[in-house]
């Protein structure tokens, strides 16, 4: 008889804990559990299509990633290059024609490692030139950059490097290297911040800030 | 009076305009309608004044013992106080009774009444949400003669917003801060900013007490790195926990939002937030009319008032439409990555799975949805 009451008590206690543990708050142990549990099956239906209509895009596939990048050739003012570069560069050099590209100053790696011909092909100006002399389309100029910047390339493919063109929603459209970096001078320049909080500065001067 | 509402609606005669001089729009012929024929119209300021008079009266002009000793409460002043309190309740009614008041004023009074007694946004049905944003849009139009576009979009299905910040990329240009101020109609007088960019010394790690978040020199400065903080939209937000009136909560898509009309301004949430993510309006927020961002969301960048909390909402007015938050769009270095944590193909998921990410004060168990990483 005593044993039975004890069993009843234990069952009741167990049941009680089970029920009380089932609150909604503690549904997931951590955010990663939540992400894993709630992302399948995934059927989000928002898209950035509308935000992308004004940008001309091309689809590329690199490794496992397929995404859109902005089309480049139509954005280069002096394209097509052969409109001026009708002859190979070696034949044009020294002739009495108007100087061009005077505004371009190469500050990319050092002169021993790189010069114009590292990326441009003097006898075929309409295309870029890989390190082994293969043609690379101007639209796919990231292939030039990725020859040296392999870490950045990996990050860019995955989405850790490089800005999105418009929204977060699919389809993914990411800027390509030259949309943010000037290939002739790729690093960002020093400049003044665009914002300064005068109120915080005053508070700090008066010692009001904690 | 419309049915299916949680509060009593005043009908200020907008729907039956014919009734005029003899009887009032409210249909009564006695009481407040006739008792004060002189008060034809109460402007917002007068209304406010009357409300204060009714509650504390002359006490606010007096100080110390005067409040106790120097009170002449004759019959006249007693009546005056009574009338004042009547005026609050009947202010709108008085407006409706006046022959000289324009229909705009009546409409405004009616909107004010409905807005005053609406419920918590969190508990509203979709129609009620639509109702309140319609009133707010109309009210803005009546006050400024300019139109705004406000939405009450709910969280989309299968969306959980997350954010990643690349510490190696940020150069401290602060384009994000100014874009945020413009996008979210933050008060220009107090220079409120949701985002802080901290300039930290190389080799010292995250030392917020030593960092400077209000630098003004050429950046990036030698020997320093930069990192930004804002509301992290915790999955287990302590600010929500402490709110005594449930004016702040976590939405289905993970955004921690505030109903500015339900907030009582106690600032418990500000104290509870371990990340300094929340801001308080000590004064009436002001934005020059031509700078007001007119694409608004009820929970986002609509105009706030004095004495309420606000904070980063991941630009709910943009992100629920598929856009990136303004800071992400403005960042010139691509240090900011935003996306849907539930989409296995999203870039934010790639970052979380492939980069070495960490969050601030992870041991608190707040589960921020804002990760930092390096190249």
C-alpha cells in the first residue's frame, strides 16, 4: 500500500516536470538550433526582382555558387577599346597620335610584380589577359583578380566579401570586384567620416557622458 | 459609432453633416454642448493646457509650501477646475457642436480620439492595424498638408533576419550612421543615432571603455580598427522581458520592435539592454519637412514623440519589402551583410557556416542575431 502511493507520487512528479518543461519560451536551446530547425522546409517567397530591374545583370556560376553580377562592358565609357586600338599596342607606340589614358596611374602591387600587361593584352585590347595569356572577357573581370586574391575570391563566392546590388531577398546579385575597387588603384582611400555628433561632443566636454 | 471595436467611438458628425445650429452633431441638447458656448475650438495646445489644468491646476506654477498654503479654492475656482476636466472629455464633442469649426478640425479631433483609445499594436488584427495607419496618414496630411505612405506589413513566412559585420572591412567612414539618421527620421536636434562606430586600438581588443565612438579625423586612423554596434535584435531580448506595458516585443521575423504609441517611457528596456542599443526621446523629435522620409512603417521610421523609446529596427520599412537596411546599402566597404537566416542559400548563412563568427557578451544568453567576423 505504501509502495503504491510512492509510485503514484513519482509518476505525478515526473508528469509535472514534463508538462512544466513544455513552455514555448525554451523551445530551442540556442539560435543555431532555431535556425536549423526552422529553415527546413524553406519556402520564402520574397524576391528582389523588382529592385534589380534597373540593373543589367549576368548570371555566373563559380564552384557551387550561382549568382548575378552587374554587366560591365556597357558601363565602361571607352568600350569597345578597338575603336581606338585598331592596331596592336607595339605598332601604336611612338606614333604621333593623341595621348590617352593619361588619368590612369597604376597603384596596384609594386612595379616589379605588375604592369599594364599583367591584365591587358597589348595585341587584343578588347579582352583582358590571364597570367597564362588566355583571354578573359571584361564582364568576367573577377577571374583576373582571383588569380592572386584567392582568399577574397572564396569569400566573394560565398557572400562574405562584396556588397549586394539591391536587397537581401533572392535572387542573389552581388557586386563584382571592379564595382567597388578601382582596378588601377584598388585600396580605399583615407577620408573624413561623414558624420560627427556635436551633441555627444558637448556632453563629453561637460562630463555628462557616463 | 462603428461596431467591432475595443473602445467607444465618437461620431463627430462627419457622417451626418446636415444637422447644424439647433442641435449638435452629438445629438444632445444639454450638458457639455450648451454649457460652454464660448469654447468654439480647442487647438492642440489649448487642449493640452486644459488637460494639465484639470489634473494639477495651478500647482505647477507654484513651488514648495505655496502649493499647500496659497490655494484659494472658492466656489469659482472649484467650478473652473470642474469645467476644465469636463472639457477634456467633451473637448471633441465641443468641437463637433461648433458651427464655426471646419470639418478638418472635427476630423482631426475624431482621429485624436480614436488614436488615444486604440489598443496595443501587438494585439491588433490586420484591419485594426490598417485602421490605425490610415488614421496616422490622414492626421499627418491634416497637420502638414503633405502625404506620407505608411504600411503595417507583417513578418513574412520563413524569414528570420540576421546581420553580420566584418571588422576587417569597416574603415570608420560612418556612411551607415548618416544613412540611418536620414532613413529613420531620427531627431536632428538631439542628433540621435542608432549606430555607433567604435574606434579601437589595435592590439587591445574590444575595450569599449577605451574606444572612441565620436572621432573626427581622417579614417582609417593608423593603428586602429573599427566596429559598429546597434540593436542586435536578440532572440532572447532582455529589453522585452522588462517592459511593464508590453510596448516592445519580438516579431515573427526576429525583429525587436516598439509600439511608440504604447510606450510609457519608463526606460526599463534601456537599462536592461546590455548593448546600449536603445535610445530615448528626451525632447520632441524634429525633422525638417523636406528631409522627412515618407516611406514609413508603423513599427519603424514613423515620426516618434517626446518621451518614448526608439532604436534600430533593421529598417523594418525596407527589409519587409526585400530591401537591405539603409546602413547595409550605404556601407562603401561591404562590411555589413544582411539576410534571411532561414534561407540555406543566403549569404548570411554562408558567413555563419564558413567564417569564424562571434557575438558580443554571448555568455549572457541574449542570443543576438548580429555576428562579427574577420576576413
